[in-house]
């Protein structure tokens, strides 16, 4: 960000030189100095100066379109510092000022989501990824501004009002299909892939939309969406049909490109995604702790408070599993869960519950594990497209089986029923081509065999789990299978 530091100095000098007569004497230059200066301040973490410049522009009686640049910076900065609801309000308000439709800030019903999905399906017809990528270019400035606001909305509503996300995505895709492609179209189709892979259970169609998003990126003038598109496709789409390991390198690229083009938010999303994938695939705890500590330093420098929380959570989990500061780690996780509840941050609640469950399973604290699973409820309602939910579903099924093994009577039957229901979900994912859950099923089949007293079958399933997890690179799950087999 050295270039932006230098730019900020020059913008400030120009602003000061024109301050007394700038808006009356050289209106266009003053607008550029304030707008570009606010962006430089945002990218260098000088939020005080940024807000002063934003407020200066917004206070002027000028055309709404001319307030677009500072309005976008305001939306992004509010998200960056964790003020997600305020970011949503600002984005929705600006779309309405432009005269464009904006969804209501409330939970969307299944009926509404289904209705809008059918409309999008009719527009898509039988278009392939190549057909979509060859659509004409968007040449309407107003629609482009609205698309940009929807791009930020998609990130924000995902965090606190996830049922709104489909409506924002459908709106963005519809605009691209009707009016043409812009840099925002790539992440829009990637997010459509997110919906198809997760909630709609159509991973192959979803990955076709992810492919369309990547093809759009290859068109001239689309590089500004690279980091965002990589984050969505690699975090929400491709893990449904491709090895998780295959996403680690692209996420690193997304981080690097994001920093190069000034898209710090999405760059850091990619960084967080990569860290969690390293953890899930079994990178050694010592090495991942070093990377996490380095990542924490980077996010502090970039003032990515909202994103940094997820790195701190993973770092806390790693330390807990290593037996470092166990009591302090528990306090941090409990505090995060309480904050998530008070702020209605559904995604944070899911992540904290998963990490706590990871710890309980690691130390085979099955009573604590079942208490957590029953209290957490159905986390798939909120993050249904992420590998985080896939992982949680596996651990929950394992926890149900362990609870059944240690119970009797009605409770045993109830826990076994819950395990069967959860395992059916995972079987469905495997049937649809999810290679990352095959070893999960072997582990669960082994524990189910133990529950049913079929020791020979359990032994064979554990052996298959160890072999498959080794072959697919899930080293911590290989260790888990060994540990469970020897219990």
C-alpha cells in the first residue's frame, strides 16, 4: 500500500490548496480530490480523514451519480470495521437514490426466493458458461453503479441476513443478462453458482456458473473483480466437486491480486479461506500457527477488523489443540459466541460452534460435543454452501453416533435417528460427486457398525477411512480415524 500512502499525501495537499474556493471555482477537481483521496485514506487505514472527505461530498447538493464513489467507499469501510448492518443500510439507500429497485432489509421467504429463481432460470434458458461470457458489455452507468452496490450488499447480507442473499444475487444476474456484462458480473454469476451448489443442491450446474464467472474475468477490463470471484468460486463452489486441496493455491492468488489492485477486503477474505482450508486438510499445527500469527499482523495493518476475528478464532483453536493457554482460549471462544449472538452474526456463530466442536472431537469430549450440537441447531440454514458446513455436518453426525453408543432406550434411538438423517445428507453430497466427504462416510459407517455391534465391518470401514483420507490429503482425519479405531 506504499503507493496509496504517497497518493494520500498528494490528494491532501491538493485538497488543502483548493479548500477555500474549490467547490465554487474548480468543482470537478475538488470532487476528484475528495473521492480519490477518500479511497486512498480507506486503503491505508486512515478512516478519520476518509470520513471527513466522504461527508464533505455527501453534504453537497450535486447529482446522485457524482456521489457514487464516496458512497461506495462508505459502504466498504463500514463492512471493513464490522458495522455490517450500517453497510447494508448505506448500500440499499444509495440504490434507491439512483431510482433502482432494492430488496427490503428483512428475511426473505422460501416462496419469494423460489419465485425469483424461476425468473432467473427463464432468462438463462440453456445458456452455457461460454454463452454467458460472450454477452454484450454493459454500457449504462446507472446500472453499473447499482451492480457495484449489489456486489457489496451480497457480502454484507451473507453475514447477518443470509435469506436476503439470493434476492441480491438474482437481481445482479438479471441485470447482467438483460443489460450486459461488467466487472460485477463475474462475482454475480459466481454467487449464482454458490446458490446452486449449496441451497439448491445442483453442484454441477453451480460449477458451470463458476466457470462462466472465470470466463468473464478473461475479458478486457474485468481484472478488478479477480479477487472477489476467486474467493466465491473457491470457497463456495468447487469444493462440491473437486478436491479441497485444489483451492488452496487459487486462494493465495486471490489474496495477492487483491492487494495489487487495492481490493483489500476480498484479498483478506481469500487469505482467511486459505487458512481454514490448510487447517481442514491437516497442515501441521505448528506451521499453521506461524502462518496465522503472520496473517493476524497483516490484517491489523490493513485494519480488517471484521475479517481478523475469523483468523483469531482459528488461531485460538490451533492453540487449544496444542494445549497452549487452554483456559484463555475457552474464554475467547465463549466471548466470540456471545458477541455473535448479540449482533446476530450468523456466520460467526457457525464458525465458533464448528471450532469448539473440532476441539471437543479432538479431545473426545463427547458429552460437551452433543450439548453443543443440540444447542447450535441447524447451521446449514445460514452457510449452506461453505465447506465449513460440510465439515460441521460430518462432526455432528459423528457426535450423534458417539452419543447413541453411550446411551440406551429412547435417547439411544433418538441419537441414532439424528445420525442417520445427517449421514443421508453426506451420502447425497458424495453421490453428487463430492470427493471431500468420501472418507467422512467411511468413518461414520465404521462408528455405525460399532453401534450395531458389527465389529468386522467397523474394522474394514476404519481401514478404508484411513486409506482414503491419506490418499485425498486429509491428514488430520487420517489421525482421527486411527484414534477412533483404537478406542
